[in-house]
C-alpha cells in the first residue's frame, strides 16, 4: 500500500507514509476517545472499533486485495450516510441516533479504504466532526483539551500531506525524496509545527468570536441531552432527593451582582403541596403567563430596582421546567416562552427549550403573595393513613405556644435537636416513612425532616408546603460565583404565619454540605472556573455576547476619545515607534548575511537566477498542460516530450532551447537581445499550448 512505485525510494517514502498514517491514526483515536468518554456509545462497541482500526492499520503495511472495488466502497459509504438520515427524516429513527451511526462507522471505512489525498482530508474532517459532536453532548473542558490535541495531530497530518503531494508531483525522484526526508524530520521544522498549532487555535478562536450565531449558542444543538433531575419536578417519590444528594456532579453556577440579601442562600425550585404518604405532588393551579418584552425580558412586579439582587444562573444540563431563584422573583430574562408564575411563587416554563443554558432573575427578599382561599385545602391536606402519633407529637412539641410563628419555631428546633441527619435513611423500606422516621429510626435526610414538619404544621391548622431546590453551594473566590452541585440538593418548609410566607429549615446543621477553605479547595475552584469559562464563552457563547463585545469596544473607544488620548498618541508617536524600530533592527541583524548576499549579488549569480526563473515558468507551463515531468527533466527531454504532444510548438521549443543551453551550460552572457528572444519564444509556446488544449 506504499504510495510510490520507485524501488530506490522505498525506505524514505515508507517513512513519510508511516508518519502520515500515524498522524491520521492519532487524530481518529482522539475523535473516538471523546465519543466514548461522552458516553455516546456503550463500552461494548469499544473492542469492535479497536479491532477494526487495528486491522486497517496492519493492512497498510501488508497490502491485500480489497474486499470491494472502489465503486463498491463508494456505494457502501453513500448508503451508510443516506440510510440513517432517511430514517431520521421519516421519524423512524432519532436524528441523534442517525448521527451516532454515521460517526461510528464512516471514519473507520474511510480509514480502511484511504488511497488519495482527499480520503485523508475526509478522515481529518470526520475526526473533527466527532470532537464537535462530543463537545455538544458533553460540556466538560476536557473535551476542549482534546480538541487542542486533535489540532496538533491534524496540523501534522496536513503538513505531511503537503510534502507527500510535492514528492508525487516530482515523480518520487530520489533526490527530491532525500530533501523531503531531511525537511520533514528536522528539529527546527518540528518546532515550527509546534508553533503553528497554537496559532491555528488562536485563528479558530477569532473565527469563532465573529461567526454569526443563528440561535442563542452552540448548546442549542445539544439534541435535548440533559441530566434528568427527578427531584425537581411536579412529582417526587420518597427517597429521590437522597439519591440526588449522592451525586457530586455540578448542577449549576450562580453569579450575583450585589451582596446577597440573606445568608445562607436557598435556590428555590419546585413547590409541592399534596402528599399521599409516599409521594409529594404539585397541585398545578392555573398560573399567570407573563408576556415577554424586547430582549426576552419578563417583568413580574413593579418595584424599585435598587432593592433587587440580580442572579445569573448557568445550568449544567439540568432537565427541569422550573427556573431556580433565591427570594421572590420580580423580573426574569430568559430565552424561553411562555414564562408562568404560579400561586406558590415558583417559576416554570411552559415549553422548556433544549438549549436553555443560562438565565437571569432579579429577586427581592420576601414573598409578597398572600394565601389564596383556593389554596387552603391543599395546604392543609393530610394523607388518609396518617399515623395519629404524629399529631400528638406536634401538640406536645408546641406546648403552650399560641402564636403560629412560635409553634413553627418550636417544631423546627425540635426536629433539629432530637433527630440525626443521614443519607442512608432513604434506603430503608417502610409503608409509612414519616412515622418510621419520627418514632423508630429518628434518622433521615432533608426530605424526611421537611416532610415531617409540613405534616405536623398541618395538624395544627397552619398552611404549609414542601419546597425543593438547592443549598447555597461553594463560593469560588477566583471566579466570583457559587458552585452548586447535585449533592447540594435540599428540601425545606414554607409556612403561612404572621400574614406572610416564612421559610423554615428543620434539617440539622449536619445536613448542610460543608465546603472547607484550604489549598485543595482553591485548586479545585480554579479548575472549575476554567471549566465554567469553557462553557460560558465557548459552548454557551451567543449572539447576545457578540453584541455585548461590540458595545463594549465602542464604549471603550469613546471613553479613550473623551480622555483625549488621541492627542496624546499623536504627540508621543515617536516614542511608540521605538519598539517597532528596535524589532526591525534586531531582525535585520539576525539576517545580515542573507541581506548582504542579496545586495552584493554578482552578475553571474543574477544571470543564473534569471535563467532559473525562465526555466521554472516553462516547466510549470508544460506540467499544467498535462506533461508528467520530473524535477530532474532536462531541456532536451522537455523539448522531446512536448514536441510529441504539441507538434505546433516544437520549432519554438527547439529555438528556446538553442538560446537557453549556451547561456546556462556554455558560460555565455545573457544579453538583452537573448533575454528578449527567450521571452518572445515563451509567449509563442504558451499561445500554442493553450490553442491546442482548447
């Protein structure tokens, strides 16, 4: 499967082909690695891919008759691409499954059948497509590092392809191969490739910043692949929150534009009212649909903006229709419609877009909504099989307290002091988990504490409800945001006492996720800030961000003009030119020998260069006309080959040769008359060749 047929050139050419194959293999390996790391394909597919790639690589060294002809492989490749797409268009297959099928098989087929330069370019393109697809599916920064590694392999592949094409163009002449061999594997040239890779990445970043965005961000094309968080929906089965709290993965990041109005913060999500003994559900009263204003802005309350705190949420693929927030939302900015405000004060989206990655909420500390009469029955509802001991415990705990606020505080303190926090309680079987928690195990997680308090408040005729969301999370000082993990999932209580809604958290302090401040937390926070910036400015970079960049540049420009820096620059332009002059002088000094040889060129050297340029133009003309000329072709060989194919220009070629050879090889001077004669004959040859090829 060696590309070149010259037996004398086999060792050098094999080495060039070998490095090209290695570079392509590296690019394809990175592509498949990120796909399997993103869980696009199940692990049982991995041995199949490895064996297929190994067979294709071994076949490169031990050529065998192909299984199919070139036309047969073309048919197979076309069918592999069109069949899944046709099934996706007819809704017999999901589009994501169609893309999975194409990106799994097509690169391997191309790797197995690659023969021409275009095949190698297609392999590089398919591997790049695999990385882009994996990045859309999984937003981790490691996939960005994989893209950088792929860029190095791709740049090396393209350089080797360029050398390979040059060797083929010159007919695999041994001298050409030897020069190519030395050029490719020189340390200086390898360093140049190492420098070219980051420059290519910078160029790609620049193109990425200016390319128009048809939607909000690259994440819009994530095909609806998100983390399913069942604890933040309209239905929560007992124990689900405990399972979520065992997951340490990142849920979201939150930035505030002002100091928080409370500490710690609670990120409020779903509000649940009805409980049947095993499952909490939200009774979806008819909410108020908020109409969007220009800029995807939703105004809920007309209040003084100075009293509000803006929270910007960057979701890490959460699949929930609820918009999390702290306090009570007064305004929202999100690319979603419609936005629904429920009687409980929670926010939800009527139709959650797959690409919703971030949104902003302006909140106030207290909930201004009052208890509505139609809510009372659901907020006092008790399960039919409620253990009577629960009501007795509630009355015993509140004792002689008369005010509802005092009753709620006593219940909260009793649960915090008399019970133990543990995530293992979610695994204990019980037909009545609340009774089992209160009177037997006395151990549970936040879901048990909050549920028990809601039911005890209701036995005392105090309207109460269960709220699910997240604790404050870890403050990342280096990036200025709260890092909220799935393990920060939490449940608490809201009770209507004192003519307003108040929050109570009966979970003991042990139930709060603690975040130690040490060297490791600083390092982990820095790493997470890198991951956040990758998602914020790559995955979720939107048209709005582009406009903000333009506005910021315009604002800075006018700010500089206002400072009068234009006049200052004009007065100090000479000083600013000094670094440029110094750099030019340094370059001139480093290249002084080459410049000296250029300016002190001898007449004989100038004549040789002029003849070389004329000879090169004639060779390129004949190659463009279809003559297979080697780099070592002589004027006599060129005239003979061209005369056979283009008899009309044979006389002119012989005349050109008669003028050229005595000057080039006989030591004659290139006079003005000889130069004019060569140029005239070259023009006549060019016209004759073009006339013949029409």
